C-alpha cells in the first residue's frame, strides 16, 4: 500500500497509520529539486518507535529578497540548537505563538546536536511576517547560531520502525493535553508535538522548563556517544560513577567489571538506559525503572544476572550466611528506601498544603482589598453624587445671580428715569408756584386797589352829603390813592 501523509499530520501522534510511498511518488517528489531541497528527518523515541520522512523546502536565494510564489503557511526552522528547550523556543517565537496552529519537533539526519521545527500558521500573512521577522536572527544575544528558516513545500512520511511492541495507549491519538487535560483544539490554542511524538498545548509546554518530555521523560538533548577507554567500542558502555572510567559491559569485553575488580568502585551507570548497577549487591540500586515498551515506570526483578551467563563471579548460592546477610541488607535497604520515600512524600505534601494555605491567605487578602476597594468605590460614588448635587445648586445660584444682576441694571435705569421725571416735575411745580405767587401778588394788589377805591368812593359820597369839596383821586397802579378837593368850577359845571 502506497500512502503519504500530508502537512496536516504535523501535530498528530506518532501512531497514525503511515506507510511508505511508491517509487513513482518519490520520483515526483525529487523531480522538482531545481526549486527545492530535500532533508531526511525522523521523530519518536528510538527505543520504542521511530518515524522517518522527507521534508521538501524551497531553496534560499541570497540574491533575491522575494518570497516563493507558491508558498504555503508552512515554515521549517532548520538547525535549532539542542540546548534550547521547548519553552525557550516558544519564548523565542514571542507574539507569533497565538497565530501558530501546529508545531512539530523533528531531528535531521547528520545533525546530532540540533533539531528542526515544522510550523503551520493560521494564514499566509502570519507565516510571511514570521519569516521576515526571524529569518537570519540570532536565537539570543549570547548565541552564535542564527535562525535559518525555509518555506516548506510538503512533508512526506516514508515509514516507521518499531523497536518494541507499542502499548494499546500509544496506538490511538491523545484527545487531550496531558498537562491541562483539555482537548487538543487548534482553534483555541496551538499544538506542539515533541520529538518523542507526544502532543501538548503550546501554552502548557511553554511552562515546562525541562528539556525532557512531561509524559515519557525522553530528553531531546541526547548525550554524546561514549566509547570504552580500552577497546573503543560504543555498544553496551558503562561509566563508573566514582571516577568516570568508561568501559564496556560483560557482554562485550567486560572492561567495566575488570575496573571494579581493580579499584573496588562498585557503582557503574549504563549510558543507554541511565541505570546504576551495584557490583557488590549484584543488582540495580533502584527497583523502579522505565519500561522500553510504553515508557512507564515498572518494578525491576532483583536477581543475580550472573546465573544466566554463567560468569561465576557471584557466590550467592554457596554460603547461606552470605545469603542471609545479603537478604538482611536488601531488607534494610528497602526499609530505608521506603522511609526516605515516605519522608519525601510527607515533605512534598507539607509544601503542597502550605502553598494551598498561602494561596488561601492571598485570596483572603485580595478579597479584603476588593471589599475595601468596593467600599471606597461606594464612598466615591456618594461623594460624586453629592458633588453633582452641589454643582447643580451652584449653577442654579449662578443663574439666579445672573438674573438678579440683569434686573438690577434694569431697575437702576428705571430709577434714573424716575429721578429725572421727579426732577422735571419738581421744576415744573416750582415754576408753577412762582407763577401762582406772582398772580396772587397781583391779585392782592388789585384787591388793595379795589378796597382803596371803595373807601374813596365812600368818602366822596359823604362829601356830597355834607357839601364838602369833592376829592379827586389820582392813583397809579403802583402808588397810593391821593384825595384832593374839586374846584368850584368843576363842581358847578
């Protein structure tokens, strides 16, 4: 069956059905090498299952600054240093993490100390911006390596190699993130698939400061291939944890066991499995080891390994007292281990509950601060309402004052007009009084003249009766009346 996996499988689990494409498909892939370049890659835990494939990348033209015409929102960051953890790379991506849908960590053939990252974005604009911003940029100010980025044409999976029987759990895709237990949804958060084919949310794995996988503890920073100091073999190599001597195991030349016999350094570490062997106790120093099948911790059976290969070094079955001493030491070691484990767990529980208590106290402090803030907010609202009321009253008083000022000006004008009218009336009254006084004076004069004339007429009548001389009154308007007797001639005539 010829089948190829498209770029949408970047964040899928390693157990997805993958098969090798046909030779015709590979010819079609490699026929466009004039515009692209191909890189072989692999992923997965080499001790369990390894997935291999080919990446087709657009060639980088240093003379041209234009981007490929038929590019996709799929970018490959080639040659990331191994010491950069997943959290470091997510931090390096910065603000573009929210535009990333999928990221997959893979290893390239021939790059033992580096890894590559396949990134799929939510749009072409985001991919172009990410390419322009980070291409050629150093990973940090202390790093000499620069970020080399290429637009990806396609990703083809060529097959998978199973080194151990996969467990039923690993045969199905993980529906949720092992850290936050939420569903792996690209629309809500980006998905990052580690080099051991375990998928997480980018926000969850960014908080994991270790370079190992949170699920299987597989470390992307693999140690360098060590060789035996004597025979120079790199298989089944052990290192002495006392002095650092590197020698091969008993299934090769047995230089590690020979070193123990010569120096009595009884503890040796197997570089492939990271297990420590005790030559004196003839067993591993730990009873829980990691299974090669599913990566889980299982109990290791303590037994003499020399009985199988017949090396004759161990004398377990020859001396009963030695067996009893060995059994007592093992029981004592187990008791000490459980005591230490219990102490550690109790200490961890203590720290956990102290952290919960601290969080509760901080929550109470925050609640009290929020309550104080709410009370202050109520006071502020009351003061604001009072201020608004006073402002309205002040504006009302200002309006009244303005109206009163306008009325004052009007009444001042009216008062001036009234005073002017009063002054005119007073003047007219004075003139009228003067005129009336003058008329009265003239009337008095006329009355006086009339009385004088009347008296005069009365006197003249008395003269006639007594034959006295008539008196002629010669008066003037301004002089008193004067009486004089008439001549006889006037009287006779």
